[in-house]
């Protein structure tokens, strides 16, 4: 599984449409995690972020946000979380409401700077996954596992 989505047309040409992990299915609605990330990153306190779909017994999947805030921001975490959740509801709609939003120190990335979404989803859903050899710092997975360990209890 490459993680890419596309199709072959009637002439045999391949069209790449995008990443399959960029779309989640929430109660029958296909939502773009990239669009949600764009809304979150527009907040002046956000340095970087990731949105992943996590399994939900009722809705299929629900979005979960992970946010790294900029240095020097003194806003209370709870206030910032509420502002970010509200910005998603306002910009995209109630169906895109974040189940959870966590403010974290850093995101797992490859050495080239791409966020490792698949290992994040696997960790959140309680699956055992392999950490890619291209990860910049594998310690970040250990740090996040503490934060995300009780995610379904929140």
C-alpha cells in the first residue's frame, strides 16, 4: 500500500489524485485533513500541526488534532484548544469537529521534514506499527505514546 490514490483512464493513463490518508470518512462525510490543518495553522499561535482520522465506533472516523505552538506564546493551553476547535467548526462545519486536540512539543517527521501520519494513526488506534528508518528522531514516538496512550479515555 503506497498511500497514493488515483485511477487509470480508458486510454491507460494513470492519474494521481492525492494521498489516501488526506481524506477521512466521518459519519459518511469525506473530509480533508489537509483543509483542517490549514485552518489550524492559520492561528497565530500555531507553529505546525497534523490532523489524523482515528477509529470511532459510531462515526467510522473522527478527526484528531496535534498542534505544536510557537515559542513565546503564553496563552493557556485550554483556551488555545477551545479557540482551535471553534475555528474548525466555524470554517469547515460541525461535522469536522475535532474529537480531541492535543498541544504537543513536536511531531514525528522524516529527515526531509514530512510528518509521519501513518505511525501516528497506528499509535492512536493501538496498532503495532514499524517506525520508518527515515524518521528524524525516534524519541518523539516515545514522547507521543505517553500523551496518546489514554486517548480513548478522554
